């Protein structure tokens, strides 16, 4: 299972785009990249996932580099409610999630 | 869609007693459910994978006789913490995956266990 590396914390101004990076340099060809977030004392919330192509949904966009060694989660207009810990996971064929330490995003008013 | 519930949300028990936590997929069938544990200021750690109708698979270091898992139906898995001790106090979170393939896990809201 590929290991992911994320910065421990980031700040973002309310209304601005939040760009959260994730390094997964050992990812293999069939491993999906998943993003979740966890708001304090709650279960993780699914955000988005992708394999090779960039993806967008109502919550966020996921940009995966061509060599798939890194990705960026983009929250286009961050709000205070987006303050959370964001986890990037590389999912292998075992379907088990290995959570890293994540990025603690603080959205500032 | 893809809602997972847990019951109870919080539980306080005395040392030596057993506690059962339920995890339900409310609007989908889940062949596989997962149980995680999260200590304060730490990340989630996978405890076990629960498959409907078969024995759970435990991660290394997790005592299967202490953390009993039952997955009797496609919508319900239970975790029983037997003879709980203060060090078992933690945030327990379950997740479920659709039966019809798919890799995405949907998480429950978590159960906070405090053992006195």
C-alpha cells in the first residue's frame, strides 16, 4: 500500500480557494487516491476520489499529476465550515484505508 | 444516500464490563464493514474488517477475543468491547462499503467510549 504525505497544517482565508497537497510517490497503477475530511468529534466524510484523470464534484476538485506521484484537493471557495482535518489515502486492491496524519485546515474569517 | 449510523453515540461504563456498539448501513447493503479506533489527537487506526456471514479479519496487534465483531446481516455489524479497561477509552468509528462492488467507504458518526 502506498504511503501518503501531507503537510500537518494550513490556513486559508474564507472565500478563497484552499489547495491541499498530497504526496504519494510510491503509488502503483491501480491505486486510487481518496480524500476524506474529519470535523472534530465526527466520522470522516467522503469528499472525492480519482485514479488518473482530474475529478470534480459539488464539494471539491481533485488534480492528479500525470505521473500520479502527487495530487491536490481544491476547495474552490472555502468557508468556516470547511475547517477540518483532511486525509489523503492511496487505496490498494486490499480495499483497506491506511490513514496518515492528515492536514489540519483552518479557514480564517 | 450512503448513510451509516452508530449506536450509542456516547457510552460510559465501569471497568470490567462489556460494551456493544452497533453500526448500521441505513440505505444500502454492505457486504464489508470496517472498525476503526481513534485516540485523542491521533489518526484513525483500522482494527478489523468485518464480512457478512464470516469471521472478521483483525489487524496486527488487535486482540480478537477482546474486540468481538459480528456481522450477521448486510446492514448491521456490532463491535463488543469485552472486559473494558480505562485504556480502551477511545473514539470508535465504523465504515461500510457497498455490496455491489465499489471501493468507497462511508463512515458512521463514531461512538465515544469512556471506561471508568
